C-alpha cells in the first residue's frame, strides 16, 4: 500500500470520510505533506505544479518566506488577548480601508462563511426586511442563509434546492434565487417581493462555477436596482478580493457595493476573513457602543491571520504581484487556445487575471444553466490525466485554476507541454 493510501485509510478511522471539509474528498485522493512556492508534494514524494491553490488563498505561493517570517515575528511577541485590540488589527484595518472602495470600516473574522453570515444579518437589521437574493451556482458559505442552489443538479436549476439536511425552512424560503447576467430576472424578483428584500449577495465573478464573467452593465444594473428598491448590495469578494486587485474586483469594475466580504487571498492561506462597508451600516454591529447587531468570535483578529494579511498586502503594494500573475494568466489562456486550435478541439477557455478554466463547450457561458453544455466527463478525465503527469488541478467539474506569484514562465511552459500531450492522448482515444 502506498503511503498516500495508508495515511488516508488511517484518517478515515478518526474522521468521517477522512477529510475535514466536504469538497476535499476527491478521486484520486492525495495526502499532502509539503507546499513550497508553486509546488505541492504528496506522501509518496510526488511533486505537482499546483494550480488548485487551496481554492484561491495561495496568491503568493505556498509557505511564502516573507509572509511566514512576518507571522513568526508577530507570534514571538504577541498572540491573543480576548480584550481590547492589537496594533496588528489597527494596521490591517487601515490598509483595507485604504484600498477597498466600499470599506469605510472593517471587522475581522475567521472564514468567508462567517463574513457572509454577518453581512446578511446586518442587512436585515438595517432594512428591517427578511428576504435575500442570491444567484444560481454562486457559493457564499455553509450557513442556512445561503446554502441553496449552488452546484444544483441540472433538473433543479432555479427550483427549491437546499444544500444540506437540517436547514431551516424559513431560511431556505427567504432566500430567492435569480439567474446571473439576467437583470430582467432580478428586477422581476424585486418587483414581486417589493419592500421585502433586505439585500442581494453576489460573487462579482462566479468563481464557484469556474469563471463566468459579468456581462457589460450587469454589476452596474445590480447597483441601480438595489438602490431603487432599498436593498443593500453585498459583493462576496472572498475569492475575487485581493486576487484580482488589491482593491477587489469592485475597483476593477468601478461598482461600489454597500457591504463586502473578503477572505482567501487576503492572507496567502492563513485563516482570516473580513466584512467591510459603509460606516453608517458597520456601526450597527455591537463592537460599536450602542450597536444592536451581534458580532463576536474568540479568534477574531488573531496575530497569525492579521500578520499574514499585512505581509500579503505589503507585497501587493510594493512588488508587481498582480502584473506578474495577470501576465502568466493571459499567457496560459492564450496558449491553451492555440493548442485547441491546432488540435481541432471544441472548447472555451474562460478566465480573468490569474484565474482560468477550460470548458469543453462551444461558446462562453453566461450563467450556470449554460454550463450544461460542458462535457463534464471529459473535463474531469482531463484533469485526472494532468495529475498523473504532475499538474494539479481540482479533479471536479467546472472548477477554476489559480496562478500564484511563485509560478514562473518555465512552470507555465511545462504545464502547456503536458496539457497538449494529454489532449492529444484523449483525442486519440
């Protein structure tokens, strides 16, 4: 038995399924033991060029020496107190409020799901309304407020599709589901529920389903509709924030939401998340004297996460992080398109900045429904073949890939050679 298999079998003895978040249970199963720069290593000593990037947090590279050094420096003098605030919290909050357009004030928590939960609860307090709009295919966390109509079965698109047993019916039914890139659908939903919708939450780019870009005017239209109907606009930038710009995708798009949730790339893989927004709304949280919206968390603002995030943002401020990953992202996408053209493969290479995925379908998808056209079997088989040859992409349908600051042109060239060889193999078969 391989070391991978041995450790995984042991893990299943102590943990249900042997993994600690549901989506990690994939085939082939790997037990990872080391991450360094652009590479990850499994228990059998196999090395992979990593494009999974932990679903996006790894923007600088695994175990980045500058970030790790700042974390070590921080925890040698400070950790967690449970009272007052720390100098690290002040410094990080200052940076986020400087760079993120919607952030007049910010609060720290520990996961994206916590951040979206807080943002939605706040929107209900501010508006005095109960209902929420989300989009089919978008993911905003594991809690009852939003855990519906995520990666729905095709026959459940737009229908009542809770993501878990044990969810409250009231939460499910107060979350309305619309079609991404369809402003008419959103306006109709607002009109039919006039005076009842507290907020609309959206991934400005739905990366949960790969990379479906907002069509021109869509995000602007959401801003206008939320203003017109008195609802708060929440950008869930847990994935897009800091990866696409130090100011988030809202800065790229020129659309400012009322509230923003952030996480993942803000600390290069260390655990921290945030909710930010207009001062008048943020001061409803009871961290502000007299605030009536509960906000708490023992580990909020821990020295590890804040130090890592400060270090990550410092590198974005002082080094060409985004220039590098955007250049390599475009090189990857354009070169894969060239491979498809040479081999006569029908596929659409989607992406933005450092993110990309190859959908095996004719044209650009505009929403989740369009992804029914993607050849899911080929998509997953392709990725499994790449893993066999040392290129790690998540072996699941419609999942995105990420390039980090540690990836090099040589990594991209090696990857492109392997991609071409795998596609040739699949065509012959």
